[in-house]
C-alpha cells in the first residue's frame, strides 16, 4: 500500500512537472537590477513647510530583484522587489528653516537617508526588436514602505544654543509602477538589460509635535534607471 502511494505521488509530480515545463518559454526569467533612483515632484521639492512641504530628497541608489513566468512568448506575470535609499538636502533645508522660522539665527543639521522598499506584482508584455534585442513593458501594483530620515538639529534660538532630535517615521501605502526595459540576449540563457521604471505612492507619515499627533502627507514619485542581468529558464 505504501509503495502504491509513493508511486502515485511520483506520477502526479512528474505529470505536473511536464505541464509546467511545456507551458514555460525561454522568456521566463529571474534577475537582479542595480542603479540610480531619481526623486520627483513633492518628494524632491525644496518647498519649505514642516508638515506639508517638499521632501528635500536627493538622487538615490536602488537595488532590486525581479522574476517573471511567461505563459506565452509575449505575455507573462511576475514580481519585483527593490530597496532604495535617498540622501537629504540638509544644507538647503537648514537655510530655508532659518528663513521661515526667524527666531533661529543659525542651524546645523545632521540627517540620515530616506529608505524606500517596493513590493510589486503585475503583467509583462515582451516583443522582439531584432534577433538579439527585445523590449518588455510591465504594469504593476503593490505596496511601498518608506521611512523618513532620522535627524539631529543644533541651532541658536533667541541667543540660546538648543539641540533636538527628530526620529524618522515609517508608513506603508498601496503603490503602482510602470516600466520598460531594453534587453540584449548575450547567451541563450543570459541577457543584459537597461530598465526604466516609474513608481508612485501617496504616503502619510505619523509624527508627534508638542504632544499633538499629525500625519505628514507626501506624494512620492520615483524614477529608476537600472542596468541588470536576467537568467532565463
């Protein structure tokens, strides 16, 4: 009985494996990307407001992993995970802080980076350009998790030296992403590519100021340009 059960399991697994292999195409892939991420809109703006102004984000770095399974030579489904880090324009922010809050005559600011992580899933459409070159368009939805910088302030307020610490805030919100890549088939199973993505989310970072809780609402559009490599299966 046990032998029969084992044979049945082996038969089922073998059948499923044949079905999966027959459904796959060499366009299916897993790969990594690494490159730059450009903050846009309010996220990069130097519009000063402590609760609703710009994010003062600088050009950042991005690293990600991606995989897709193609059910036909052109159509596939997959996921994309990336981590992104953006510096903070401390000098510009300190200057604007003094201009807008005149009780301060000087301000020094040490700031950590913004940290963003995206988790996306969506649809891929691939088309050939030449024998070696192809392009893939994708539309995805998912979640963006972001953390604002930890910051240390030191300044002169009404002639008195003051220091204070601003702890970063974390928030997760639904996000969307659209992207396109240009791919060169280096070998049968290996491709090099250049990928451009645009991701967007509207965040609401919780803060407490003078005992009162408020949400720092910020629109975060990010453009990523990443070279990468795909391994096809």
